[in-house]
């Protein structure tokens, strides 16, 4: 792309039957161009499909119910703000905390699924279920926000492969294999104990069965060993629904290394960039880790659980006394840039983790109304409308379509 060179020019205004010349200063031109880019970003946000791969509304509302058809006081997602930001589709994460791996995981998943289904029943003019790419596109044409569902943490499968089929029938279209602790399927990036050195024998069956069902495999939270074994085993592309680049957070396994990204390209998959400041800014991550160590030591010494009132009070006090500067929307675009330069624009998308990363969202992306700010930053860096469409939704929809095609092929073979 050729650089844009600013030169003086004369604006000719015809008025009242005579020509009036007005000189426009060079100093004002950047402001004019910036305003044009902002207007274009807003327009694109409302013309393109924006598809966020991971929003934690269900678990947020399981703790405190709220009317998301109206503008809410708390949280990151509601209908008015989604409309303001141009959001058209969002995977609702059916998050299962690791403590439920000891029992109750399937029951909790069922409860949260019913909650999400209730949104479309209660507000059918605003929200609609989506179990396929075709339904995403149909809902978009009707002006409705699609709410497909994914389970975050495979614990609800228990040790029964038939539960995978059950959840597929319930509308679940992706499964995040694990969360912050290893489970019956695989090892977690957040668990120092790697019981399986990757996938368990049951986990390998889960991967193959997901290919056959047409369920998207999500490798966010998985250990590196798990990731590479999934790459070898899966016949279909995979996603990382809410991960970012380890290049910016050295040593933090929760993000993806360059080696993993290169393997993801070979697989045909896509990484959906997480917006949380911990994921995109190393200074924030290190400060947060120090804060978390302090909180953990306090809980241990006072025999408290994280949800206890005394624990919450200590967390609030420590956070006020040791504030951590937020990341910025431009940091998110740095991660997108890195993926694009390393493996191409066809392998990156958006997985905000809204309502999941707490008070750590970057300046300019504090809730679902902020997508135009992200598009503006992409425009400033020279991304074309075609590339922006791929990042906002095209890549994720392409991968999902390919997973559907492969599943149909596998089912036809018998």
C-alpha cells in the first residue's frame, strides 16, 4: 500500500453566484482524516457481522440475575450496548468452575443452557439461538443477535462419551476441553500437575467424537502438550476461543506460542484474541500475578474461600492500594498484528472474554459497545475492509463451516 502524503490544497466553494477560495491548513488535515476513520469504523461495525467467540454472560447471571434486554448497571454485555457496538453473534460460554469436577458439573451445564435458551424465548425480537453457520447468517439478516453456546471445561461429560452427543443435541457447538485445572479429558495450562502429559485416553476419544459430531474443539486453557496432540489427532480445524500471543507474555502458558500459532495455521484453525489486560500486556500480567499471590496467601492464612465476604473485602482493599494500569485497545491490535505477520490474516479473530476477566479490560474496550474502537485502530494500521471482515467474523465462520463439512463427510462414511 502506497503511503498517504499530505499536501496543501485549495477548497473552492461556490456560493451566491461567485467563487470563494478557502485555504485549509495542513495541521487540520490529520484531524479530518482521523474523524473520517472514526466514522468509517462505526459504519463498518454496523455493516459487518461481528462474531465474538467467548462471552461469559451465563456465569455472571448465575451469581446475580439481570435483565440483559435493557442497559444494565454491571457486567459487560446487554442488548443496548451490543447494538451500539455492532455485535451480531456471541458464543455464550457455559462456564463450569473446576470445583464442579468433583460432582454437579453436568447439572450446572444444564441449568446454564436453559438460561441461555430463555433469552431467545423471553426476547425473541432481540436474541435468537444459533446451532449452525446458516442460522448465524439468517439471524443477522433478521436483525437478531445470535447466541450460540459453548461449554467451557469438559467436566460435564464426566467419563461418558454419550454426554458429548447429549450436549450437541442441547445446542452446544464448541467444547473448551479444560479450564484452570486438569480434568478427565486433558491437562490444563493452569495446573502444575500434568496428569496425562496431554490428552487422556478418554480425551482422545472425545476429540474424534467431536470431529464426527461437528462440534468445534477449543484449545484455550489446554496445556501445550494437549494442544500439539489435538493438532495431530483432529481431522478438523480447531479454535482457541479466548487466547492471545505468548510473544507478549513470555513464559505464560495460557497464551499461545509462535510454534503453536504456526501449527494452528497448518491445521486451518483460528485464534480469537482475548481482550483481558493480563493476556495482552506483560506489565499488567506481572502486577496481577503479584496481587494474586498476596490474595492466595491471605486466604490460606485466614482459612477463607475466594467467594467469602472477608476475602472479597481484602481483595478490594489490596486492589485499591495497589492499582494496576490497564492495557489499551491498541495492545489488542498489537496481538492481531503479530498473528497476521506470522501466519496470515485468515487465522485471527475476536474472543473478548467479556464478563469473564473482571475489571481488567483495556481502555477503549470496556464492554460490548467498544468494537468500533477496535475497528478504528485496525483502519489506522492500514487494514482493508476485507481483512477487517475476516477478523470480525469471517475466519471463525469459515472454520465452523469447514468443521460442519468434515462432520458430514465422516458421518456419510459411516
